[in-house]
C-alpha cells in the first residue's frame, strides 16, 4: 500500500472517531419529569387536592402498572430523583434498604406522629419512587428538596381577609386541580396533571396572582415568588450536581408546582431533553 493512501485511510479513521466522540459528548440526558399530587395529602400545598387513597387495591395495582410501564420503556431511568430533603440523603436510602428487604414497616411502625406516619407510608417518594427504584434494581435514590421556608401563610391570611382576592384565588385553585384526580387510573391522572396548559396555569399562579400581593409598601408577594424560584433553583442544582457522567436517562418525581418550573429549567438547559409522558403512558 502506498504511503499516501495509508495516510488518507488513517486521516479518515481519525475523523470518524472524532465525530463519534463529539456526538457522544453532545448526547443529551433524557428526562422523564413526573409532576404529581401528594399521595399522603398533607394539606401543605396552596392548591388543595381531593384525597385519593393510594393504599386502595386499585391504586396499588395502578402503581405497579405505572412503574412497570416506565421500567419497560425506552426511558428506563439510570437515576431517580425525588422530592425528599437533600440533607437527609443517608436517611432516605437507609429507609430504601429496608424497603428492598421487605422490612420498611420496621421503620414506619415506629413513627408515632399520625401525620408523619401517613407521609412515610403513603407519600409518593415511598409508594412510587421506591417501587420504581426496586423494579429497575437501583441501589439508591437521589433527594433534591431544600429546607428553605416558604411563607404561604402570609399570602393566605391576606387572601382570606379580602373577598375579591379570595374569589380570584378560589377560581385559580379550581382551574389547577380541574378534577384530574377523578381519572379512572393513575396513568390518566398523571397525564392530566402534566398537561402543558395545567403546568402553565400552575406557574402562572405565582406570576399573575402571588407576585402582586402587597401589604402597605411591603412586597411580600414578590418575596414569596423569589423564595419559590430560589427553592426550585436549589433543587435543580441538586439534580445537576448528583448527575453521574454515564447517566443517559433520569426520572424526576416532584409535586406539580415544582414540575411546572422544572420544565422551563430543563427546556433551557442544553444538557437535557424532556420526554413526552404520552410516549410512556399511552
């Protein structure tokens, strides 16, 4: 083989390898973002949802179906991120180890506070997050939530003291829930809650309604919205900083309020690509 031809072949191989390496480096991480109502219905959220007993046989079967759809899809996650406190990661995964060994009740049986017992027994992190993680054989989950205090109580006090504001708030509240929890199965519920229009309405609540709230010259509404964005940015940073180099797909399980703003973060971040939930649940 002539030296000139051999050099051309080497150059071609080099260029192909470079292109392949560049393409791999630029591959976006797929994101299955699932906004949900809080299964244990603690009543903390501004938007009040009706209670749908997650422990019923029907809902337990639905959870098995939903997690099976996710684990069997083209978007089986490499990492699962949940709305639990980032500072309590070790505790979360200690509970998950009990769950893996069918001993989770050894923890929940010790919880005396009824509200917290319901949280640990019925919350989506444990009912859906743990279930999915076990199905895909993960050793741990990744918590992202922040302990930043949110003063929704101040806003509610102002709302309840003003009939016009209360009427406007109730209309917004109704449009956000919109009977999604009446769906025949959890797949339908999740698709309903994560419709773009509903997530937009959820995000719009903070800009259109909460942000304008004032008491004299005090911008407590704008301060609340600032704290809300700060909390979500911290949560998003906890995703970014726990992302493994070889991860190709992530599953993010958060309340719909967080999902509404996370969607905009993921859309702006060139590292990620959102997955349409209809590709999984339809």
